[in-house]
C-alpha cells in the first residue's frame, strides 16, 4: 500500500464545487521539492508551460514540448500529496483536432498520474474540451491573455480594452464553460471584466492579473518568490529569493577562495584503512 494511502487528493469535482465559496488557492510548480513545500497550502498545483520561461530560459511558452511537460508533471506528482495536479498542454499539442488533443492528454495523464490538463481556450477549442471531458479527461480552460498566442498578439497584452474585446473574452469563457471545463483561468483582463465572467459561468474562475472577485487565484511561483527577473504588474512578491540565492552564492565563493570551506565537520575522517563514522551534518544522507 502507498505510504500516502490515507491522504485524499483534491479532485476536479471538489474544485468545481467551490464555485462562489471559499477562494481556491492555486500556484504553479515544476519540481518535486517545491511541490512538496507548496502542497499543504494549495488546493491546486498547475504544472504550467510557464516552466519554459522561468526554468528553461525560453523567451515565451511557444517552444515548450509535451515531453518537457510530462517530465515536470512526473516530478510534481512525486512531491504533491493532497493538492489537485493539473498539467498544461503545450502549444501545438492539442489545437489540430480533438483526436490529437485526446492522444496527447492521455499520455499526460497516464505518464504523470496528474488528474487534469489545461488548454488555452480560444474560440476554436470548445469542441475539443467537450470531446476530452466526454472521454474522462477533466479540462481547465484559460481565457483572456493567452500566452501561447503571443505571436498573433505581438506581445503579452491585457485584454478587455474595448467592448468588442470584452465580448470576445466573455464568449471564450462561456464556450469553455458550456463544453464542460471544471475551472477556467482568467488571465490579464480588465479588472471589471473578471467579475462579469465569474458571474456568467458555472465553473469557478481562477484569476491571474484579473480581480479578487474571481473564485480563486493563481500566480507563477517563481514570480511570487522573486526568482524571475521580469515581474508582471499583477504579481505580489512574497519573498526575494533571487537576492537570497545571490548572497548565498557570494558567501560560498568567499569561503572557498579563503579556504574556509570545507571545515573539519564537513569532511570525512578515514583512519587506518577502516571507514570511521563520517562526520557529516545531521540529515545529510549522501555520506
Ligand atoms: O503556464 C502557466 O503558468 C499558466 C498560469 C500563468 C495560469 O498558465
């Protein structure tokens, strides 16, 4: 029996049932140790294709592949016990047809163990969402600023500036909802549009650069931690790990250069050809 057998993981119906209730807490995760840290605090962890930018240094999410998403999905599933885990479908893996999306989404669920996938739901994707949901794959939609459309939009640009654009985003949310999405990410929209979408759809809305009136919120964890150099306007930084990591590296470099590292307690003392108890720091299992 699994050591986690007694921990019940949050499911797509659980998230859906939170519509209009206690706000749904979501963050992105890409690695096992970070997923483990975030897990007790989150209802949902998204293995976002933002991994391409914040981990792999890509200029946008267009270059992210299905294999990358599966690798990171597997890592997050090893770290998270109770949060629902959703994996983003990368650009080019679902747009061609419902059959293409089903084949690739099936791979994601089988190879990672995650419970759902997310698609950036432009107007043409509604039939694909319905196709997947009817065949047992929970789908999260994503409307408003759609990062995978960056080459059409020219840049990452908030949506809902005029009546026509507001109508278009609202319609995208409505078709994703009608198609059976269990939740819908609303990214980078005018602050007054998000509550309108939230009131119009049955699925809970998860805001990012949207409004506190959404049913939940998500942020890219690296942004919240101050790890990524470019911070969008909508991010609140809860830590400055970039500075902390830089300082730790500088301290380490100074110690190495001054021969202060390693100290006696950080080395092995092997005597008389016999292995003596290694003098390693508590918790170091690599000795
Ligand atoms: O890729 C991602 O991290 C996302 C979130 C920003 C919602 O899609």
